[in-house]
C-alpha cells in the first residue's frame, strides 16, 4: 500500500506520504468479508493457490485467524504467492497492479474437487484465476445447486455459456459498461440499466452494479432498485467491492432474500472505506 497526495500520471513521479503492507487478494478479501459479515452464523472456506514462501504462511495464518477454512488452498512449488501494489490518494481513490503468481496455477480439477468436498450453498468467483478454474467454479457450483455469484474483476470477456449459469453478477460501473458496450457518455443508473442489459442480450442473471459513493443498483427480473450508500468519511476505498461481495454472499448463505442481502452488503462495504487497507477494513464488523 503506497499513500500519496495524488496518483501519478504516466511518466510522472510524485512523493508518497507513507507505505505499508497487508494481506489482500480479491478471493481472500471476499472470504474475510463473508466471515466478518456472517458473524459466526455461516461457514466460510477458501479455494485458491499460494506459493511456498513466507507470504503464503502469513496469508494462510491470517485466513485461519479469520475463521476461514484453508484446506482447499493449494501450495504451488514453482510460483510465488500473488501480490498487488496499491496506490491510494488523499481522497481514498486507488490504482492497483496485480502480480498473479500462484493464482494462475489453480487448476480446473483442484477447484472442482474442492467444491465437491465443501458442498457450499453460495460460491463467489472472481477473475484473478485462469479461465478453466473460473469455469470449474461456476459449473460445479451450479451442479451442486449453489447460488453462484460472479465478481467480474479484473474484467475480461467470458463465454455466453458460462454467463448463463451465473445467479448474481456484481460488476462495478466500469465493468458493467464493458459487459453491455455502454459508451462513457451514457449514465449508469436505475433508468438506463434495464435497457442496456436488454440491448446487450448477454446477461440473464440478477445484476448488482456498484456505483461508488452512490451505492449500488440491483436489477432483478423486472425490478430495478437503487440502494444508496450511507454517508461515511472515506479514508480508503481499496477492497470495498470485495467487502460488498463477501457480505452479499454471507447474507445469501444465511437465507436472506437478494434485495435484503444487497442492502446489507452496501452498508457493510461503506463502513469498510472508513479505515485504511483492504483486509483490515473487512474485519471492522463492529462498525457496521
């Protein structure tokens, strides 16, 4: 984590104010958020891959401390544990570069085997793993009658057969624009989202679009709902989307209807922006 007054433009050098390191990764952040939001009422397990380095030991210990099962986290001999470099400006906005490392070694077989052993009611998938592993998570989750939530980040194109098996898609505004081909001059709000989804013809699932400080917009069947975020003093937005996805999964796993789970997730995510860091923020359940 690098903190600076402003994020540098290409070719620009700026002076930072401080730096720190913390546990991260979209999948692990989401798992931590689910555990925190679930408050012991649900069981959370992580499926992923780490290296054989010190970062791996630290990460696994952190997950276990957060009451997350790590029995399905694969140890990889020939790749380092994934790492991300995050720059945060004084407004709390961030810029991130991810080095996937062991994440790109996660196999289709490892994912399928893990999910069959875990027997989850909700599967949350993000795109820091290979396409085959993503497909295995989605199709195996569907086969197990789990609710499949796809956080399409970092964004990349997915085939239609896979998208048709998703129950809830959770893009941010930029990712949603890429999914539906919306130009930058089109507003993303409760008025435009239904037509954009219809015209694109690619999304058949419920869609929860996160729109920053405005909260989120839920499109579920014929119903479109704006879920406003509560006003908070923003310190760092890093991991807010992960917090929302984890909290959403916790709510769904506990049996909440989608709209109720989404409303709770927006509140949870907003609270996490009031403290620095991605994973630390996800553990602030007492502030929610």
